[in-house]
């Protein structure tokens, strides 16, 4: 990742994110687990990473 991206650990350590997660009863380990399942499923289904999908190509289209 480049410096322009925020890592999940950085987000989860942010006090505001922690307050929202607490309010919504979201635990970090559950969020990590859900994100890993979604990532794994996307890879298995052949869905390209988000950076490959570009808004400029129109709704739901891929710019390869």
C-alpha cells in the first residue's frame, strides 16, 4: 500500500472510529473477520479489487 492509503489498524485505533464502533456494538475482531470473508469471496468469484473499478467508465463497468 502507498502512504495515501490508511491501514485497517490505523482506522481501528482512531478514537472517533472506536466511539462509533462502540455505539454500534461492533467489535474489531468481528469487523476483521467479516472483511477477510468478503475479500476471500471476492477473490474466489474473480471480482477485481476496487482500484481497478473506475467511476469514469460508467456505472458498474470495469476499466482494464
